[in-house]
């Protein structure tokens, strides 16, 4: 999917709407990773708790997320 989808174009869209202006808060996660985490559940029929476990367990998910 890396070569089929231009993930960088999504990064620009997410960055424009996902701001964190508070100086006390933690930095935002990478926008590209966030978009990829949103598509994985639909591709693999995963619920959020299961997605978290699979990302920690599957090397292919970790490679995809970078």
C-alpha cells in the first residue's frame, strides 16, 4: 500500500486540522501514523483495543506504520 497511496497528502490535511496550541500538553503523534492507524481497522476488521494489540504484536503493522 505504500506505493499505491500517497500518504504524504493525508499528512498535510491532518496537520491543518489537528493542532495542539497548549504549551503544557504532550506533542502530537505523527500525522502519517495517525492516518494509517485509522485505515488498519477497516482493512482488517479490528476494533480499537484489538488494533492496539495487533500493532504491538505484528511486525508487518509496525513496518507499515514506520
